[in-house]
């Protein structure tokens, strides 16, 4: 995902430096070329050999180090970097960077960077809330820095408070959001439905399906990484929603319909990836299981056809995509849905194909439009999501 991208990782003095080691490892696994600049005091917490082994690059520590291939090292790396991140960022380093002080290799290198810069503060709760530190953070924001906010938790001195460095996954996702993709969907509002709705039979039981929400969340994350303003209307899911998207939690098909109807007009691209229960009990009062001739029966009525409503009420210029999961006659049934629901594209897949369907991390999708069919090979749901967005962008 980050192949061909260069990340400058600044490491300042903090017990949280152990997380920076894992950040470096995770970034290299994503294909990034990672260079690490360390403050002298950070060497008290981790040996540079750790980062050098993880990144296969010499750590930048000594501004006047002569043991490297000739170049002005801090300028060379600063020009090469696609993003520069200080994690953990101590109060001392934040103060220096906010006030133009460059007295070591880390601050000197970051001062020379023209790329996007991020800082992830990590320090004691009281130190973090010190007005001077908050003023310095605000100054960095004015200078175009992004701040990865610390989280609340147990700190090194066993106090509970703000100032804890977020997880490595959170830091890496901030970096990925900035540099992984071109922002070709910037300015677009994307509405995605995901997950499985649940129709209550009584206070204990409900009707649902096997949708995990993975495909819908993959589409939402891909759109977010490409710069879109993404809202996900999420029913029950088996995975956590992606970061940096607006999540509207719902339970029933009626809840989802109301949420879609409220946001439909403002959306540029609408993608219905949720597997909505087709039926709901006629009423909670009438939905108790009744035994009739040895069979258990529930009075049911159809739920609102959300995709059909979207197609019938779409505004001019709006792009609509639906999903169709079939067991037989996949293409024929999905093409009928394309016309009946007034969609621009239907993403069809079969429950009978290994690697496709509910709960998997992969999918096999056929993209159906009025111009023809495009069958995609087995791939991750995230990769499939990006192809879906590529096609929708051209409609």
C-alpha cells in the first residue's frame, strides 16, 4: 500500500518509544521506505540498532556524523520524505518545533521538510495540559501540522489521564490516510450502508442474515483514503468501522431507511452494501411464535426496499451502486436488479464461489452496468472496493 513512499519517523525521549519500533515495522511491511531520526535522549530508551534492523537504514542522530555517504543528510532525507511524523513527541521536541529551534538532528531535519508533518504527543497528563504545551500544539496546527491526539489511559507513573500515545495501528492509519492514495475523491460525499439489519421478533429474538459488514467497511475506508467525506450507516457488523469516517449506527431496516433518506440528497455517491433483512414481524405484539399444525409461524411483512427508494429518489448527477448476492443465475438476476432499482452499477457475487460471500476477507465480484459486465478475479475486499470506486468515478 505504501510502496514507493518515504516516511521520516522522528523519535523523541519517552517511555512510549517502544511503540515507535512497531510503527517502523508496520510501515516497512506496507512497503514504505522508513528513515528514523532520534533525539540524543531517546537513546536512553531504545538502541538505534533496533530501528536500523527494522528499516535497513542508519538512524539519524548526530548532526555532524561523518560516517555516511556524502550529502547534507538532514536536507537529503527531508527532500525525499513524503510524510514526516514525530511519534512519540515529547513536550521538549514539540516546543522546539513550534518555535523554530533546530539544535539536534531530529529538529534540524524536520525544519527542512516541506511535506505533510504529524506529531503524536506522549507525556504526563499534567504536562500535556500545561498551557505552554497546548499553545505550542496550537502553533504547530497553524503551521500546517497534523496532531495525532493522545488517548486516556494508564501512564508511566501509573496515573490515569490524557497523554498516552495512541496504538501503533492508529498512528499508522494516520500516515496511510495522508500518503497511500491520490485524493481523487476529494470534495465528494460518499454514503455507504454496511452490515446486517436485525428485525426484532420479541425482546430476545430477531431476524437477520450473515453479513459481516466487511465489504461495506472496505468501500468506506477506500473512499476515505482517496479523500472523500464518508458516512457509513452501519447495522450489525463483525468488525470495527474504519477510522476517519462518520458512523451512523442502526439496528432495523426501518432505522437504516430513515438514516438513508435523511442523508440521500447531500450525497454524491451512494453505495448500498448492507444486507438488509427482507422481512420484519408485522408488529411486536403480533410476532410471538405461534404453534399451528406442528409448525412455528411468525406473521411477517416485507421491509422497505432501500435500494429501490434510492434509485427512485436520486438527484441529478448522483451515482448509485448496489450489491447483489445470489446463489443461482447471478448475472441475469443482478442485471434485472440494475434496471428495476435504477442503479448505475450492481456489484454481483455468488454464495457458491469459494472466497466470496459473507464473512470472508476476499471477494469475487462482477461489476454490472448498462454498458456490460466486468468480472473481477479473487482479491481482497479492499482491493475490490478500490476498483468499484474507480469505475463509479467514471460514470
